[in-house]
């Protein structure tokens, strides 16, 4: 199988200047086929830059090669296989396959309370897992745990949270033959090396909830053949921690991803929920998670696009509560550079606006909505909410205000040219500032005009409400201030 090696973005010469090495990005490296060395023109290896948290592929010629010629490359045995296997994770969700996995996780106490003790994490609504699976961190964390084979919960942490490979014999001890067969049938793992297997997905932990989703490190791009499902991040936990937990008969989770907001609500304060996402992969993950957490009989999961028109499946539906973590990153015209779950259109508000317009029509009198996202030009939100939700009372809480350049550097760490291009595009789209934010509101019962209060809280808003950055005498100060503000608009 041959493929033209292209898109080389750099040249490196070794110390003796005897050979040249070519650098290509991580996504491109996954498209290179695996072949025997004697047939190959190039050989390669993976480099990981722990400072910039970026993966690269290093190519060097092992045979004579001319520019423009067809060449093949060796020494990347798992790259192509992993891409294919990732695309087929949870392709079909059979409830009978989920049950034995759930039973083993429960049996081995794979839950937030137990794992928080193991990892020495203070009390929160959930564990923020994206950094735990970082290649520069996961082995260091694993070394602090009891030796492999000593503690079942610790080994599940290694496998399902840190993303590290485990030997097959240990996996059979943890999941049993029936559970392991289910894992294989659902496509949740792949073989790494030396009779070891690695999880393709992460099992994140929240209070009374376990959710399966893609790793933060799962690559994106058209070449992958699928759109990853959003990982459980600090924004996710920020909304979980701050959303009012008043009882809700019917709850709507828009842009649900793996279903974390709606499923958490079902575990704590909602009787029934409808979960909606336009990514078919997210629908499969949400379905799996509803079964994993024993709430599948109380949930409806729909694959729908959100736009100007209300989807037919929601046209006549009324809900007490709407929660949403929509794609909110302003792409400034950099189409294809962002993951589907993060791409909020040129100004970052394409999906956000659609969500609020839909909520204004499907919320009951005195119904409530909660949203987490990056807020563009937060000082303009009083006018924006009038357009998006013409009959509500809102509190818009935000953290530090970033300039366009500061924000672009956060989105593209270590990629100065791309960050500069992104910042320029943001300015052209009328963006002056961006901040992490939370928006909460109630529908007016008396038909009053929309009124919006904008408040600045902790400069790291999401982290503060979810991870107790400001914590005194058992009280989360930032969260307490937010709740007091919400009381002023509650019907």
C-alpha cells in the first residue's frame, strides 16, 4: 500500500550533518501505512514535546529518494489501526453488553469518592481528567499508585482514566471473561504490544456518575473519519457545579456530547431528560452512558441539528430546565482547524444563539436555562439576550477578559503563526474580548422584557466553582456569590 508522503513542514540535520530528517504533524502521521522496513523508503518514530504538549512524527530516508516520487514508510505499526478502531468505537450499543461492564466497575469501586481518595483530590463534583491522561503526566501518576496487580481500583484508574496499557491477564481478572468480551465487542480497546491492551476511550467520574467519552488527546481532523466526542473538562464541571438543583420534571440537554449534563441531572434532581446532539458518535456514547448509569428508561436521545428552525422532534415539547455546553470557540474563519464540539462559527455564537432561541420557545413558564461557554464581548450580552431570548431574566457571570491575541495563544499553544492568524481573524469579526462564562436565566411569567445582569467573579471562573479555588469554612465563595445573584432573578 503506497501513499505519497507530503506536507513536510521542517528539515532537521543530525550533529554530523550526514542525514536529513523531516517533520510532519501528528494527524498526518496517523495516515502513514505500516510496511516492512526492506520495502520502505522512509522510517519514522514519534516525538512528544512535553513543553508544548504536541506530538510529531520524525521521518528519515533509508533508501535513495527523489522529490515527487511515490514513497512508503515503516515503523508506525499502530497509527493506521488506531484511527480505524477509534472510528468504530460503540458503533452499535447493545444493553446486554453494557451490563457486565457496569457490574465490574461497581464491584471494584470505580467511582468518584474512591478514586478521589486514591489520587488525593479534594472534594469536587467530578474529576477533571484531561491532564491525567496527558502523555507527560500519566506514567508519573501511575508510579505513585500501588504496584500493578495489588489494587483493582488503582488498575482501573491506570486503564480507564490515565489511558495506560495493561496486560491481558490483568484485564481478564478485572473484567472477567464476560465483561472483557463485551469490551471487545463494543470496540473500546485495541492491542498495544506484548499482550497488552489500551483503552480507546476514557471513563470519567462525577458524583454518582461514570461517563465514557473520548480522551482529550484523541486527534481531530478530516483524515480521522469521525468527529470526537468532547472530553469531560473544567467547563463541563463548572456547569454541573453551578446549575441550580431545583427539581425538574422534564429536562433538555442541548449539545449533549456524551450526555454528562443530562445524566448528572437525572442522578440528582431531574425525573426525565431529553438529550440532543448533531454528532452521531455522541449519540452512541450518550446511549451507552445512560445504560451504564441505570437511567436509560428515563431518557430520550436524539440526533438533531440546531438552527433557525426548531427540530420536528422538539416542536411541541415543553421542558422545565435546559442545560447546554455548546460549541463556543470563535473560529474566525479557520474552518476545519477546530474539533466539531468546539467550533462555534466565526464569532463563536452560531450555536449559542440557536440554543437560546430554541429554549425561549420550549421552556415552561418560570422554566430555567444554564449555559457554559466562552463569552465574546461579554459587555454586549444585555443586548444579545434581548435578541436571543426576548422574555427572560438572566445573570451572566464571567472571569478574566482575554484579548484576541491572548485567547488565540490559549487555543493554539506553541503555534505562534496560527495564533497570530486566528487573533487577526477575531478582530476582523468584531471580537474585542473573550472570557470563560456561565449564563443562567428564568423565563418570565408576566411577559416582562428581558433583563440581564453581567457580573465578574473569580478570574478563573470555571475552576473556582468546580474545583473550590476559593474555599473557606466549608463554603465555595465564588459559587456562593453566583447563587446569591441567581436568587435575585428567580421567579
